[in-house]
């Protein structure tokens, strides 16, 4: 009787080790799948934002009172790249000042770096009072958060929904 019980115990021990190994491997596979899915989702979220070709229209409004500004970097020359050709000169975009005469920002290019950068073309009235003014026309580099702040201040691109993002 003892001879028969030993093989059963060994087989039961092997079965429990196999079950434990299967459970551990299943949990590891699930964790790996979760991490991979999370990384893909973060990568996709990083691409969220305005698209090339979007136009931010700032309608004339003599009573605009926004007092905050967004910093931009001026690009020298009409070339197709992004920050590599920036002059290093900084200027400011103030929605309250820009809305006095109106104008538009056209997104010409974007770089999905950290932070994402956008090359935009401004055309309209002055962007700020004083020395920080970008002028009535300028090619600029904006970070995504700055562009999103401007977009939300004027109610979105064209007449569509406002974009909300980081």
C-alpha cells in the first residue's frame, strides 16, 4: 500500500508545481500586455493636438481684455524645418492685444518631440504692446501647450470644437 501512495504523492506534487508555473506565467503575460498597452496609449496621447493645416482665427473684438501672454520663438527666413532655424529672438502673443484687430495663426509644421513643437505663421494686427511684439506677420515656433492656450482663448479652430489638452 505504501508503494502505491508514493507515486501518487509525486504526481500530485508535479501537478501542483505545473499549476503554479502556469499561474505565474499567465500573470507575467498579463502584466506585460498591460504595460505594453499603456505605453502604446501614452505614445498616441503624445500625438494629440492640432494638425498641420489648422487655422486659428482670431476675430476682431475691441473689448477683449485677456492680459496673459504666450511666449514664441521667431523663425528667420521661409524654410520648411522647425526649431533648427530659429533666430533665438523671443516675442509674445497676447490674445487681448491680438483680438483688437484680429488675425490668424496657420499651423505649417509640427515636430512630435518633448515637448511637441509647432511652426505657425501669424498674420494680422500686433501681438503684444511694446518690445515683445512679434509684428503683423511672423513665422513662429510654439510649444503645444502655448498653442492650446491660444486655441482655447479664442474658442477653437475655425468654428469647430475647442481642443482641450495638456
